[in-house]
C-alpha cells in the first residue's frame, strides 16, 4: 500500500521520531508493495530532505507553511488530506506529538478513514486490516480492525527502531487546490521552552516522587539528571503540591513517556504512575520501602535512602562519562 | 455563551484491567466507573468560569455517548454543578461514531463552545474533539492548559511540543484540554446530590453513523522479569549494569 507520512521539523531539522516514522513507513510499504511519500512544510535545507531518502522516503511533497505563521490545525489537515489524495495513499501516518494529535483526527474525518493512535508495530494482517496498539495507558494491548479503504495512524514514540533504507528520493513542489478557511484566531504571546531537554523526546528521564519530601530537595535529582543529560519528571503528588511544574508530571493523567532509561526516585509506583512509564525500556527504582510496587516493574532496584544513594550514583556516572 | 462538556465514562484509574476469557472484551464486573479525569477537569473549569461575577457563560451542560448504565456517573456531573445532561443512547465502537453523535447534539442544542478532555483513560484515543470540530467545520485547539472567557472571545494557553502560546479565539470552537486547566475536581455536596435529581438528564436517540474501526481482541502485556536488587552502598554496580548489561548508558 502507498504510505504518506507527515514529516514535521523543528526549525528545519527532522527529529528522531520523524526518522522512526519514515523507517516504519518503509517497512509497512515494503510489506505490502508500495512506496513512501512525505509531506514537508516550509523550507528545510536540501541536506535535511536527503535524510528522508536515506530512511526510505521515495518522494517528498514540499509545500509552503499552511495557514501562515501560527500553527493552524485546520489548514494542516486540509493540506495533509489533499496530499493523501494526490499521492493515492491508503495509509496516512504521523509521529506522536501535539501537532499530530491536533491534525490527524481531522484528516481521518476528511478522508473518511479509520483512525488509530498509539500504533506500536506493523499490522497483524492487511486483509482485513488489523493492527495492535497500546490501550488503558499501557496496561494492555488492543487489536483494532479498520474497515475503511484509507487508514490514518499515529505511531507511538520509541516503538520502532530507526533503520536506513536508502532509496532515490524526488522532491516535488505541492500546492493543493483547496480553500483553507481563515484562521480566525490570534496568537498574542509565545513562550519558547529553551535549554531544557524535552521530556517526551528524552532518552533518559530522572523522576522524583513524594520520597524527596520537599520541593527544596530537588537539587540532588537535578545533579543526577545533569550527569546523564536527562530530562526531569515527577509523580502526580509532586505536581499537585506545586513542588514541580505540572508539565513534568508523568502518569496516566499526565504525560505518557517511553525513554530508554527511567529513574524512579522516591516514587512508590501507583498503577496510575506505571501507566505513564511502562513503555520505558529500562526502569531503575530507588526507594527506601522494599515493598514499594515500583520494584515489580523495575529492572534494577536499590532499597535505600535517596539522600545518600543519589549523590554517590551521580559521582559514579560522572566518572563513567569522563572516561 | 453555552458550553458543552463531553464526558466519557472510564474504569477508575486504579483499576487492574482484565479481559473476558475469549479476550474480545473487557471484564467489567467489579469495576468502579468514573468520569474520565480530563473531562472532569474540563467540567470543573467550565463551572468555575460560569460562577464568576458577571460571567458570560449562561449554561454548562454535559453529554455522554453511551448506554443507561452510565447514568449514575452522569448524575455526579450534575451534582457538582452542571445545569443539564444529555446521553445519546448508543454503544459507539470508536471515536468517529462518538464524534458523529456529538455533532448532532451540538447543532441541535446550539452550543457555542465544546470542551473535551485530551485523552480518555480507557482506549487513549484523544481524537473525539478534533473529529467533532472537523465535522462541524469549527476552529479547534488542542493541548489547552488554561482557559477564560470574555464577551465574544476566549483566551487560552496552548502547549505545543516546545512552546506555550497564548491565543485569543472566537466561538464557536472546540477545545481539547490537558492537565493544568483546573487543579482539583469537585466533590459533590449532599445538597448538590439532592439537587441533581431535579436537573434534566435527557436521553436522545442516536442518528445513523458509520464506524470505521473497532476493537476485535485484547492482550495482556508480557510479565516483567524480576527486579535485580543492588546494594545501596554500591551504586557503582548499577552504573556498570546499565552500561554493560542493559546497554543504556
């Protein structure tokens, strides 16, 4: 089947999740005898576009930024649906993130397509189309059957290995002949998050819970995160107490993340918290309570006092990194 | 301004999810059903705004797409302050069908603003709000962490992956909210619970909507291997294992 992906970029750079998406799309197209087209908005450098070819994209549709400067999901959806029709795609894929969550469901309506988010692998069967996804915030898997000719799917983060599949990649300018509704809203202020590593993209995450006892004790965690180049996270009680900003809350009602390595420090591991981290490749738990449920989910555990263990651990990591 | 809050009814977030022996559907016996936590926050914020002095919000209603067994959970929304509730009497198989049924309620009852939670705690679709907006041909905003209303405009904060935007928009529109919009959900008072009984909970019959996807089977995740415990006096061992055994450092 022909596959269309939305290759979004951050100031002209494709993120790891887009390369994962391209690799996944190539595998899907290859399995079913089709090719991968990517819609790219704006004007990334040619060398960045070449990257997509390296990961299996045979054709790039290059289009001006839909809807002007502010992100307008309606305009993006109109462009993406139009690109799907132009390229004859029967599968439209997005990587997970705030843009795709705002655009993909609209594309599904426009194309009268079945919609699945949280896809973690290739379809189990093509006819009928059945695919596995994680449900109940990672507590189980569900198999979804899609009956429509076109499918719109969002690939879960960190669920597909990047693989090089170099193909000849052509670039075409694409201007859809559609009326894009006027935005009808105004962005009056923008606050860029700079410096800090974005939690959803982080390979390593250091997370703290009630065991830290106070918002003032976060320094030992920040030092551990610093030694690892990790993003910071926290459990729900910590965000509710205002010890850390709610953007850092991971769990069923916060962010759902899938890093390679997750440090749960002073987090007991309530099932709601596990829901947000269960797709992590390796979980390390440090807790003074040997009965804490987090140890059932962790690969490595230390029962001990955080305030003694963490500084020593940080030193050991610094030493390793300096070798 | 008339606000409609869409609510799904989900298993309590502490639930250990189990499936029937044929693995085709969830085992629902013994499950405590609650309002999807994000929808509950959306309702909380809508009620806060309506209760402000000189508020432009004249009505806050809730809607649920589902069968009669959800009524006790819908009653809770009325008990914490919603003015009225609608339930479209159909067991919808997917987000598309839910959005299709919702669009009919919004059009018929002339709502100006629709609010949904960003992710339902069961199948984690987080698609209904955007699908609804597309069906209605309305503007929509996702990942909303703050929201206030003025005479003919609303001010919202939208959290994109690497920035937060403050936006002024004009109803009609659909908002999909995330955590941060309200702090704590409300607990119904006895007076609220009594009062809820006299508030309208209207059962509507479904319109024809075609679904495009359905869950056909479930699977439990593979059990995790046992946790390897490390001597707290020797965190260096952990570093060594993370590098050489797990290959993540």
